[in-house]
C-alpha cells in the first residue's frame, strides 16, 4: 500500500506537464477523468472476482496491471496513449482497492481488522509528503517520462509480493470473503450489476472526450454518454438520490457534489499553474502535499468533535470552506495575483473535504440498518466516482468553450472555477436533509465493524 500510494500521488502533478508536452492540453480533462471512470469498473470487476475465487487473483492481476499501465504512460508519444494508460491504471486501482479489503477480511480475525486498516491509512502519509514534490523535481531536472518509469520499477515490488507471497486459504474460492460479508451482510443487498458498471464507465469516457471540442463527432459522443448515464447510473445508487431524498439518498448525492467539486478543482489548479502561469512542477507538487496534510488534519479535528457538533453542520461548514477555496483559485486567474497563491486553494479545499467526507460517511451508516451498511458504503463510493466524472465533464465543457473564444486561457480557468460554486452551494443548502433523526439512531444502534472500518479509513 505504501508503494502503490506513492505511485498514485506522484502521478497527479505530472499530468498537466505531460499534457502540455504532448500538445494535448485540450484533451487534459479526458486524461484526468479516465482514471476515475475506469476505477468504478475495476471495483465491480474486482469484487465479483474476489467473491468467486478469493482475493489473491484479482489483487495479483491489479498490481501487475499497474506496472504495465505505468509503462504505457511512460512511453507515451501522444496524449491518446497517455489517456489509455490512465484508463487502464484506473481499472488496476479498482481491482487493488477491492482486493486489499477482501484480503484483510480473509486473512485477519475480526478484532485485528480495524488495526490493519489503520495501518493501511497510515501508509499514505509519507507518500503524500514525498511523492508529489519528488516527482516534480525529477520532471523538472530530467523528464516526466522518467518519473513514470521509476514508479513502474517501484510498483514491481508489490507486484512480486502479490505473486510470490500471497497464498489462497482452503475453501476461499467460490465463497465470499469475510470482507465481502462485512460489505454485503444482508442477502437482499446485491452488488451493482457489471453491465451497468461497464455502461457507466463507457459513458464517462465518452462524455469526457466529447467536451474537449465542439463538432458533430464530439456532440454525438456527449449525447451517447448522457443517454448511458441517465439509463444506467440510477441502477448503481439508492432510489431518490437525484431528488435529494431525506437520509441516505441526500447523503449519497452530497458525496457526489463535494467529490466532484474538489477533484475538479484539484485537476484545474495544477493545469492553470503549468500552462497559464508557468509555475515549476515542484511548486505544484507541494500543493498536493499541503492538500494531503490539510485533509488529514481536518479529519483529525472532526474526529474530536464527536457528539459535540451535528454531522450535517460539519458538512455545511466544509462546503463553506470549499467555497472560499474556489474563490481564491478564481482570484489567481488575475495576472497581478501571485501564482503561488493558487496552491493554497488546494489546501483550503482539502480542509473542507476533511470535514465533510468523514461526516458524510458516518451519516450514511447512521441512515442505514446494520445489515445494509456495506451497501451504503458501496453506494457512496459509486456516487463519488460519478460526481467526479459529471462535474469534471460539465466544467471541461465550459472550459473548452471559453478557451475557443479567447486568446488567453485565464478567462477559461476563471469560468471553470466560478462554475464549481454551484455544486458547493448545493451541498451547503442540502446538508440539512442528511441530519440524523431518532429513527436513524435506533436503526443503526450499536457500533458495527463497518462503522469502525469507515472511521479508520476516513481518518487520514
């Protein structure tokens, strides 16, 4: 987990640099969104595979595929090859994420799982500190290609561990692992259908490509993507999610809005710094480091506010802080404002997410009976991916339109940042619909393993 986390965090500040070098800034939203779209598909594939055969095979496939996809990205000569590398890397990440949880459930007794998950979360701290700035330095002194090659070499270590060290335990193949039993404790709760997940992933890719230009071909891609999303996305989420139904549906919707706004900001600020403000990659890397630390610190704070501040109010406060971060990013599109100030917007937004995301996770569990809390967690993860895809696509469409109408990209960035106020404002206005009532407390009475796992995983 340490090495795969290092690879994941080191890649982010490189993407704008790579897109500019490959003369594909216009397709940057597609490259940035491909990973998210594919991770949804990889998660569904990995979950079904782990149910049938145990965790070892999908985990091994995921880490080996990670090495291959990093090599695809490292050897990229076109923006399309880089996009393909990011898409397949998303599938690998989905396989690994689900399989790691399955492996923990199959290998450790219940009283040790929370400690193991805590260790997994701690493995991301050092990569968040060292990965982005180190990758920025290597890219500045040598080449972004070299960073991908180096990450592929590092990822060979967990790949070898998965192949050589993991062993299937008797009776695992064909039976749900213990982690799946935690994730899906009720027999009536079913995993998202694979065809629906494939359709949504394809829809996300089509939409991200379609908004990169305005012509007949791109319009057809956008239309096809929207149709697939409308038809299949509701099958992966609770009923009444899009109407912000009280309780779990509203909580799932707010996860989509907050994640979409944050990760779109995280995609466009580095792109602005690299292409319009010409800031060195190392500075952008420090922005990701600061964001990771700010998120962890805010998560620690919200954990200390247990039973003092209602969770839905923490969500609203987090949304307000994110709105301030978006304002700072928009301000930095003015040439007179120092470009480095935009880096602080990433940390500010991370503070808001550090307050809102764990609170939404705990609210989703409180709104769900004990035998369906795994279903709620799965719906939240799916909603996060969909939110990132949709908000990034709409913002990218506006960015493409404004870029074509101006000789400078700064007005396009300003419009993109202003648009992010909408999902954030929606979060603040709808936060009250996620509040816990007496019936919810009775429904989710007593601490559960799923709750403990969620608190540990959200802590960092």
